[in-house]
C-alpha cells in the first residue's frame, strides 16, 4: 500500500522520434564483401528458394480450385517473397558499380532462363505456374533422392557393423532397394539392383529364427561382407556423380562451372 502512494524514484524520459532506429534483422552484424563469383552462387541459392516458394503457392492455388474455392495467396507468401528479394538486392550491392537492376542481372548470368517462375514473379509480383517444365524442375527432387540413397546406405552399413541384432536389416535393404528402383535408366545403379535381387531372398531367410530360439538373429559373415560391398559401391557411385546420374543437376552444375571460370559474370 505504501508503494502506491510513494513518489517514483525516477521518471522515464519522454520518448522522441529521433531515438527511433531501423532494425536490420536480416543483415550481417559485421560488413562482408562478396566476390562476383560468390554473388552468383548466392543468387543461385536465393533463386532456388524463391522458386520453391512460388511452386508451393501455385500448388495451393490448384488445391483451392479443386475445392471450388477462389485462389488466394498464403498470408506469408508475399512476406517471404519480399524477404528473398531484399536479400537478392543486398547481394547485388557487392558487384562493381554501377549496380545492375535485378532483372538485368538474372538475364545476364542466365538465372532467369533457369528459374522462369522467378522472372515472372519479379515482373508480376505473384505466383504463376509454368506450362512447360523449367530446366531446374527436377533439381531438388533428384538431389533429395541422391541424399536419401546415400544416407540409407550409410545407415545400413553402420547397423550391419555395430548392431547386436540384424533383425531389421532385411527391411532396411528393402527400403534401399526401392530408392534404387526410383532411379530409372541409370546403368551404374542397375547392376547394384540386380545384385540385391539375386541375394535378397536367401539373406532374408538366413535371419528367420528357429522356433523357441531367444537368440537375436545375426547375419552370417558372407552376407555381412556382401552388404558392406553393396553399400561401398553405392557410396562410390554417388560420390563419383557419373553423367547418367546427374542429368537433372546439369543446369546448376553448368552454371557453377561457368561461374567459377568467370565466364558468366561480365567484368
């Protein structure tokens, strides 16, 4: 009660507009300088992010139309799109003066051809679907499959080497086989696929426990060595990235190759 009647120890200063500061949440704390090559790589990543954002919004449009609803943009679509565009403009600030316009830069380095959805978004400010598949259409899904193939292979190798029970090895190998099958027409993986088909059934039968047995199932040494050979071959194939396994990655790989040899960025 006494506090409510006591005089305040200090009165806060009156707020003045001159005290207002502009927050730069998405800018680095310390100044950095990007070379033209680094700007190109960063712009490639940002175009990929914006392309995925537009694709998600277009998919939402299709779902709304299928439900007889008027297409409406996500509440966050414009906000996230504006944030990516701001990051793009920040990247351009590192290029030699005079700084090019964003649309001109994307045309100059070839990113507008790789990401036509991004170019249309810059012009119209909205998400628009493509009638034809853009060059980078399969890039992310193909990269995700490669990553899934490698991760599953590494996990299988780790479990075969260190787990005290091989009860689920057949299931893991089956999942790995399905991922391999998703790569159609890839000769280097077709051989591994045939090898699994030839040995899988007998390997699975070897893990069936006898009636009344409490012993955890263990693979025989020959099957352990065979699985380790399969996982090693997969790791070698993915790390080597042969041509028939990188067709869907070629637009980005060509762009980076030209960028690093300074054939894309004009002086």
